[in-house]
C-alpha cells in the first residue's frame, strides 16, 4: 500500500515526493503520462550532444532563500544572469526596456534623469491599473507599448493586452538605468548538470517508485494508496464539469546549426515580425562548450499541451468554481501551475509544494524548511565556469517497460 499517489513528476510532484519520502518516511508512487521526469523543466542531450530544454527555455531565479537552499541539496549551480534582446525597428535592443534601449532606438544620449522625464512625458494617465495594457501605457506610453508589448502579447496569448490581467506584462519591468538583466532576483543560477539530473536526485529514494508513460486514471483503481497529490490540469481532474479552463500552448521548433554561436543574446524576442515569439540559444543558458549550437523557436498555439494558464477575470471565475470542488475533495491535494491555475515560475511552484508539505505534517513552512536546513549536509555550491564535457544524463527510474507492466508490478509490490 502506498501512502501517496502523486500525479505528475514536475517540480510540484517531485518536491512533494522527496519531502514525503525523506522527511516523513512515506511510501510514494509518482506517475507521469510523459516518458520522462521533470515536467516542463525537462532537459536532455540532443543527437548532437547539446543540452536543450525540450519545452522551451527554463531559467532559474528566486528571491526565496529557503527554496534555493532546498534545491541546492540536489544540484550544484552555475551562476547565470539572463539577458534578452528585442528585435524592434530593425535593431536588436535590450529588453526589459532600459536607458540603452531608448538611446539606441531613437539615437539619443539621454541620462537616467532625462529618461525619467521622457517616460513621464509619454506616459498615459490610467486611474486603475487593471489590464496588461494599462500597466505598460501608464509607464512608458503608447508608442513603446506598440513597439515592444502589444503584438508580442497578441501573438503569445491570442488576446489584446487590454483583455489580460495586469499581472502578465507586469512580469517585465521598465528601467531608467543600464541594468540589462531580465531578472533582478537575489539568486540566479542554473543547475550545473541540468534540471533532469536534479530531478533524478530529488526522486532517488528507496521509498519512491516512479511510473512513466502512465496516466493516473489507468492505475488509480488497481494500485492501493491512501492519499493523492494531483499536479495536472484541475479542470481535467473534474472531467470539465464547469467547462474547459483555457490554457495557452506552444509548439517548439528545435534546430542545430553548424556554427559555434547563432545569435548575440541568449534570447531574442520578436514583438512585430514572424509567427514565433522568441528564439533561445541554449549554450548561453547551460554554459556548455560545443562546436555546434542548438536553438528553439516558440510558436504560440491554442491547442496542444497546456503550458500557460490565461490570467483574465472570466477564467478566474471558472477557476474559483473548480477550486471550491478541489477544496471539498478530501484526500487529494492540488498543487502546481496547472492544478492551481496560476502563472507560476519554477521557484513559486517549489515554494507552494514546500508549503503543502508543511501543511500535511501540521507545521508552518518556515519550521518545516528550518528542519530541512538543520539536516542538510550540503550548502549551495555556485560555479562560474563553463564546461565542455558534461557527463551524459541517464534517466534512471524504477519503472518497467509498459504502463500495464508497471501497474501490475506496482500493485504486486504493494500487495
Ligand atoms: P509541470 O511541470 O507541468 O508538471 C505537471 C506534470 O503532470 C506534467 O509532466 C504532466 O505530464 C503530468 N500530468 C498531467 N496530467 C497527468 C495525468 N492525467 N496523469 C499523469 N501525469 C499527468 N519558470 C521559471 O521559473 N523560469 C523560466 O524561465 C520558465 N520558463 C518557462 C518557459 C515555458 C515555455 C513554460 C511553458 C514554462 C516556463 N516556466 C518557467 C514555468 C515552469 O515550467 C513551471 O513553473 C513549472 O515547470 C511547473 O511545475 P509543475 O510541477 O507545476 O507542472
Ligand atoms: N512581453 C511582451 N514583449 C516582450 C516580452 C514580454 O509583450 O518582449 C509580455 C507578453 O505578454 C509575455 C509577458 O510579457 O507573455 C510575460 O513575459 P515573460 O518573458 O515573463 O514570459 P514567459 O517567459 O513566461 O513566457
């Protein structure tokens, strides 16, 4: 008998599996319908030996010390501050918009003080910042909004920024200094040997069994367990009782080029040209040295894997109904980006999972994480080097060849 069946082996599911097994000696079965662990953060070596992120660029950043220290038990880090350029008016300029963006774009030589004045002159007064359009035009005016935000957002979400919550474009700041980092969080680093290796370590515990290629619906009736942790889409769990919650999808087009460097920045955004939103060159993110280079294009799609909850009031209303159902469903915890319908970054999902664990064991998050810190033997290690020969990752799990065989194996083990 398993104490927990965990649905989904992304950050939410894997952190909870680790905590329940390691922290509470529970027996855990974690399943994922995909053929790998790691959820959307999964990375792998492609046929050229280049480490890529299958589901688009994942950059780790957090202000939460306990999240960073917790993950540091399972990985060393490579120091990495992310930088993005936007292709606007035939130039590549820093994004988020900063002093250099404006000077380069308009051929000016403004100082920071003068840029503040510039923004104040072009900004449109907005009484209440409600939408993603309000956030931008109230700070930098309509012209810059149209050049950098309007069309990118329409492409990404198939909605006008005026139809999306303020929180979406609020993710991208505007600066009057020359700081060209995408994030300003206190901790910015990439797992030294990749996310998948980190997930392997999270799940490497004798109490944890992993079943891949397995939809939980195919096994829930045959495998005895006491409680469930569910990290898939919440509307799917309840058979779309209140209709489909909209999630936005992407199609990824991966390419490898026979050159060492493809583009001048880790990510180039295309607000106004092309059907894709951005191109990412992975070697910048991973620090890998290789004679070739791999990139990915992101094409926004309505159909496909659910990647982004869509933050707007009508969706929040539908989610509220599902949340009421979820809250009333005893013995199932709903955790993660899809199950709580939140546009969360990786660190926020880890924090949510740690909070859920604290709740399960009847304590506060701070106390639970203090206990982890006290038992930790390893402090964060951050290196700055690049590396040329990373050891290849093997995905070792306890799963057998097919879902059916695994289900049978797990149930006989449980018997
Ligand atoms: P997921 O990783 O989605 O895991 C859920 C798992 O549940 C999936 O593997 C799925 O297969 C499985 N599942 C679903 N239904 C079932 C079922 N019925 N049976 C079995 N298994 C099921 N965050 C950052 O911090 N930095 C970034 O740079 C960043 N970039 C991103 C770029 C893109 C393109 C996307 C889409 C997301 C990005 N994120 C980033 C967000 C990050 O991916 C998420 O915060 C995080 O991966 C969510 O973890 P999760 O465990 O909640 O969900
Ligand atoms: N955005 C934009 N132009 C850009 C970058 C971002 O309009 O050059 C908007 C867009 O709506 C996007 C949101 O800001 O979806 C959040 O951007 P972020 O880079 O955080 O998106 P993510 O990495 O989550 O896809």
